[in-house]
């Protein structure tokens, strides 16, 4: 086994490349450790992963902002072990030795990510179960089909904004806006959706000088929402958290709303942009998608392997001295879940060009007890949003050379700056206001037979629709007003009260025959 970091905050630093040395600009810091931030990490993160893998194996020492040391876990199995063993690798950031000795200041650029908050992602054991249970139960009350109708409607609303122009930046005008529109509606604050909210959500995870202010802006909006829902309950996620039997206080509710909003937004915005980039730059990918050989959900899943929306998650903190990947980890050391490098680990994926359809072994949503609880919502937004966009604009073409595309990176991931595309201009479509996000709770009619079996989507063989439908669309069928399309009926609709019984109809028919009518 190798020794831990040669460079510790407050200790005598190791050799540092002189300013004139070529290594000075290659992200090498004190102790000869590679920086997990800066130009090299942002420009070519995959290249950095491979360098670290070649130099250190499955677990590599790196430097965070301010040259604070941490461990980046590169191996797939090592990441799984770390995320599934909270008894060794805790989510409680107060264990971080760099915080305890003052090496990391409260205004550190990564403070919005690592500062302890009363939320489930910073808890273990019984506390985690209580807080996570409130989030999971509240998410279980979301009407998934209602979300898909929202996504379909909001997608068309965004397309209406630029469909007559013949040119669009799919990042700023679609991928960055759609998730925020949907998540604000799910949480119960559609009035808070604006450009500032989108910018703040992006900025607070980048480790910038304005990250703390952006975090405060988002938290202030969510605090107002919690106070309003205490007074005026509604059918939305915020109300369900407020009223959950776990008894979350206002701060706990606000912080969990922030967690759900930012994690869902950042992941889904990156995912949509990455899928669309694959469509516009990879002819084989697009041909398989448009030719029916790959569905939009399968395209999303492939992208989760190749370009996960979060490339890394900071952090885990060692509960005690332990070993991982042949490295000695000291109590209080910080560790980073390496999502992207784990997805390209040659042990589990020797051929990066292989089709990963149907394989969900990727770590795009992390793993263990802290695996993302809202991943199905993110998938729904990406599936329906991409499908709705391509249905409206099937002739989208990249407006620049692929080499001109650029990314902005941070410790958690990277995202496209722009994705300009051309298409033939077309008129906008009608749009209506969406229904509630909550699961419908309609009063029981006399004719209804209720079953205790929970049904999922109907099987195609039982469909009775008379009009043909697209075989590639993943969105829920809706009528022109945006409401769910009603199932066809032989009598023209579902009766509102009990109809004539079968014996009564039989007796009436016999009476007519007997009387000669």
C-alpha cells in the first residue's frame, strides 16, 4: 500500500514547478499532485482521469480549490464500495479534517457544496432514513404522467419562442430552461422561474466568486415558498414535505427543496444538452434514433454512460483510518465519487464504443443509500423534452463545426456553453395552462370498480385507440387542450351515473318481443 498525501495543509509543501516550467500550466500543484480544478481539468477532464489512473491506479490524490487535498476514486468497484459503505465513508462533511484545522474557510468557492446542512445527503443512519424517507415519500406522490404532460407542454412553449427564427442555441434556449420550468412547477413556485433563477442554479455549483451569493438567492426563494405553504397548503412537493409525518422544520424543508431543485436541474440540463449534442454530431447515433432502432429513453441511457450529467460528486469523508484501492485513507480525509471515470473503467468497460443499451450499471446517479431519489423525474424530463423537440424540429442541424463547441467545467461536471442549430422556420403551436402536479384523487363513481393492484402503463396489445400514434414518442398522449386523451368508448364517453343493469335490459327486450314491438 502507498502512503497518504505527501502534501497536507499547513505542512511544508513539496516541490512546486517554477513559473517558467511547462508543468506549471498543466495543473500540477504542491507535492506534485494534480489539480482537480483549473484549465486542464475543465478543458480535458477525461484526459486528466486517464493520467491519474495511469499514475495512481483506481484511487488518486488530487488538489481541490485552494490546493486542498482530496482523494478521487476512479475505479467502478471502488466507487461502489465507497458509496455502499457509510460506516467507513460518511456523508457528514463536519468530519473533514481540513474544516476542523481551519485549512478550508467558510467562504471557500466549494462552500455551497460541502457546508453541512440539515439534509439527507449530509446524514447517515437513522437521521438519513428519516429525512430521506420524507423526500422519497413526497416524490412518490408526484403524478408521473402529469409531469410528462408538463414537460411536453413546456417543451412546446419553448420551441414556440424560437421556431420562427430558423436558428436556436439549444443550451441556453432549451436545455437550461426546460428543467427549471418543470422543477419550479413540481416544487410549487412557478412564479419564481426566471433568468436569474436559471443563472443562480448554474453558478452555485461552479466554485466561482459569486457562488455563495447565488446560493443565497435560491435559498431565499425557497424559504418564502415554505412559509407560504405553511399558511396555504397546495398540491405540490413543497406542501407534501411540510406536511410529512417526519415533522421537518422550516429549515429542513427549505434545504431539501434546494437539494432537489439544484440536483435535478443541473443533472437534467446537462443530460438534455448531451443527448442533443450526440444527435447533432454523431450520424450513427441519429440514424439509429430516427430509424427506430433506438428509442429516446435508450438514447438517454447511452448518454448517461458516455457523458453523465455529473462527472463527480464531492464528497465522502473517512470515518477512520482505512484502505481503498491500495491507498491508505486517514480519518477525516475527503473523497470524491468519480462518476465519469468509473463509467469508463476498463475493468467493466474495456470497449468504450460498445452499445450499452439496456445496461444501467453506470454510476450516473451515484449508488448506495444516497443514490439520487429523483432520477426517474430527470429521465422523464429528458425523454419527453428531447422527443418533443425532435418531433417539432426534425430537421435540426448543427450550425457550426463540431470542433467549435466548448464546455465549462467544475468539480461536479461540465456542460456545453452553446449548441447552435439551424432548421426550417415554422409557425408556433397553441399552448394551454397545465393541470396539477399531484396525483388525481377524483371522487369514486357508482360504476367504478377499484382494485388494490397498482397498474403501470397499459400494454400495447390492449390499446383501443382508433387513430395512429407515433411509435417513437415517449410523451403521454394528450388532446389538443393538453389534457390526457380519454379512452374511446362504445357509447361515446364514460357515464356519470349508474346505467341500466344487464337483467333489466334483458327483461325489457323480452317484453318488447312478447308485445310484438
